[in-house]
C-alpha cells in the first residue's frame, strides 16, 4: 500500500479525464495518491455499493460533516459524497465545514420529513465534537462515522466512539464506512462493527509477522482484492488488523505498530 505514496500506480498513462485522489493522513506525512482514469466509474461503483446495502440514493438526505476533507479538495470521500448529494436530489443535503448552526438547522428540518431517511456522515473527531457541544435525540437519523481523528483528539477504539455517540445522540446503533484513498470500493457496517464489502472485493488476512503467509487464525493484517481498482492495483496489503466474522464479513480491530495514522478508514486500537 505504501507504493501509492512514492510511485505512480497506473496500468496506462492518465487520460485527459483522470483525477488524482490524495489521502488525508496527518500533518507532515507523505500522502498516498491514487490516479483514477475514469471518474464516472468511481461514481457508479460507490453508488452501487451504497445502494446494495442501504437502498436508492433518492431515499436519503445526506448531511456530510467532513471539515478536514473539505479543506483539501482532492479527497475521494468528498468526491463520493458530492455525487451522493447530487444524485439524491435533496435540497436539504449538503456539506458542513464547521458551521454547526447550519448543520443544526438542517437536522431540525429533517425531523419534519417523513418521506426520506436522513444520513449524518462525519469524520469521527467532528462527530464527537458535535456530540459534546450539542447532545440531542438524533434517533430519526442514520449516523455514520468514517474514522480518523486527524490528530485533533486522542485515539479511541471504535466501540468507545460508538458508545459516546449512541449516548449523546440516543441512537440504537452507529454505522461505519471503511474506505481509503487506495481503494475505489467501500465496506459498510450497519451494526456490531461488522463490515460488509461489495461482491467484487475480497478480504483476506495475512500473518502480521510474515507478509507472505496467510493467517491461519481469524485475526491478522488485512489484505484486500478490490476489482474496482481497474486502473491501478487491485491487490492491497493494508496496515490494518482485522478479524473475519465469516467468509464475507469482517471487523477492523486497529493498526499495525508504527503504521501511519490514516484518515478515513478506521480508529486506532488502544493499549
């Protein structure tokens, strides 16, 4: 996965329509760069994944609380959410940097809408900040965290984050998105921190101490085969530690020691 930091990973020269996504990371780190020759392919793939698990985009309002991503301008997550917002056709959907009054106004307006489900998707530290400043009943919304503290708060395990958000917002469950700059596919968790990938993405676990060996146990470092990476590399050895729940679903437990603190894929495991 580190090849995306210091190499141009492409099967051919970039097309005129090509775009380059950059990872968020933390200050001082070298970002990963992922060239995508056909941006519309990414739009279609990400939409198909979401709709397979949640239903049509037109059934939702999307409130995107992604301050650190919006400030960069070349985030794959912002690109995806911009597409979701446009395709939803909802006039209540939109991005929110740090304008909490505007976000609160949008949330209040969603209370009266019985036709669509509201989705509040946010970078973890921003959701926690909002929860501390404005605890309230958001049980009418689907709240989704997309990981990453960006050095703004202490690192927390996902279950701890979910507990804080559930208590502050009176939620039965918190959803999660697992994605990264180096992947064009996403996995979603609707409950119990269990992620479901699309049918074209396979999850394998490798021995954390021997990268050439698959882990015989249920836990190990996460390897991914993402067939949506048609223009770059479909075989990604991540620096995440995971657990297989079954042949198709997995949990993310933390990070390998000394790996980068990354933006949108997970939270660090404490201890």
